[in-house]
C-alpha cells in the first residue's frame, strides 16, 4: 500500500477483505449476468436443428412444424417431439435443445398430468398449478426482480440525490418548503396508490368480460421510483450541509467556480458515502415491494415469471410443499446475499475508517 493510494481504492480493498459480503457480491453478480442468457439455457425452442442437410436456428425465430420439418402438426414446432421423431427415424437429422428444455410460460399438461406436480428428474422443483416448470420460472423471475430493483434504485436514488443536493446547498426558504413538500408526499400510502392506479386506469375490455388493468413493468418502475427517492434525500441534504462549510468549497467559490460546478465536482463526490452504503438495502426493499405487489395481484401482468405469484400459489396450495419451499427459499436466499453485500459496503465505506481524527 502506498501513501498516495486514494480513499476509494482503500475502501474497495477493504470490501474485498470482507469475505461474506465479497463472495455474496460475486454470487449475485454472476447469477444476474448468467440470467441474461437464460433463453440459451432454459427454453422450449431448440438452439439448432439439422433437417435434410439444412440448419435452422429456432432460438432466433419461429418455424412451422409441418412446413419446415415435415412433422404432422399445427402451428409452431414442438422441438422436444421433433427431437424424439428424429431419433426414431435415424436419418441423420438432429435437434440441439437448451440444457433445460422448457419455457417459463409453457404449460406441460400433457407431459406432467394434473398440476401441480412434485419434483422429479425432469422438473427438479416440480411444476406450478398451470403445469409450468418452477425452476425455470424462478430463474426468469430472478432476472426480472433484480432488473426491476436496480432500475427503481437508480431512478429513485438519482432523483433523491438531486433534491437533497439542492436543499442542502441552497438552504433557506427552498430547504424549508422542500422539506414540507417531502413530508406531505411521504405521507401518501404507497400500496393504496398502486391499487388506485390499477383501478382508475381504463380497464381492458374482453368479449363478455372486463379485465382489471395491471401495470406494465415500466409503469411499476416509475411508480415505485416516485415513492423511493425520499429516504436518501435526508442523508444527502445533511452531507451537503456538512460539506459546504468546509475550506475547499470556500476556495472553489473564491476561484469563481459556478454553483453547478461546486455541487457536482466538489461536494457531491464527498457526499455519496451514505448513498453507496444504503444502496444494497434499497435494492432489498425494492425486490420485496415487487414480490408483495405480485403476491397481492397488483404487480406484473400474467404470465410474467414472478416470485410473488409463485409464493401466492404456495399460499393457495399449502399441501404442495415445493410451491412453498422453493419460491420462498430463493427469495430469502437472494435477500440474504444482498444484505450481506450491504453490510460489507457499509463497513468498507464507514467514514470513520479513514478519518484523520482517529
């Protein structure tokens, strides 16, 4: 370690020494990265099909079973059936399926019987009440939950940082009015707001029935971000009040640096410690919010793979242990790992660690 090593590098090095948080970060990051390649790992579409000397790539598009592969079927090809047919023919045709040959929204009623079905060799975590593979839906749900939580965190925390910076830097009447506005906005009940949005927006009309409107992914991101920004505002505001009276800010003002330059180039980099420290815990809260909304039926529209929807199935089928154990277990394990990351980040970014007054 050299004397010129930056505080940020010291904090990163400290984080890597906190093994529980560091390994949790590697596990979560690795799983999240792999989840973007799930269509290549878990899908009902074949990766490659060789038929009569020609190669097809169904993963990139749909093929008609009868037209392309000479199979007596209507609609898009069932590649598992085609694979079995090719093996029987023995003409050199073959199908390369993903490691898990089932889609997240594919009902396997013919293959599994009356759902939900217990774990088996073909379905290690069983099937849900619609015959869909639980393992596949949990994997796709992980990607959706993490992406949702990260987007809400970035948007909400970014807005909160901007508001907190303005209130803390300019202070005075702006700070007083801004604080009162935040208090009023924070008093709005989040869950009731979601229910009102789901009820007020014009429902989708289907022949013979009305279907309750369900928010889309991006609408839910925006709605949660609107309620997610207030907490970090107080911390950033306090950091700006503490930093703006220091000598380096006075020197920047004397040098003619604009307010924008002082805020973004000088004070903000020194005020981000609470933002970084609280970010993992905010992600935990956002994952929990999405799961809760899906569980209550006000979350993502069906048939989106959802942890909350699977947990709801477990509540309705308490005797089907796999619908209780696996969704709740994956949900608990994910939150636990993110909390471990948060604890390590909070310890590594503790401002007292590198204080000159120690």
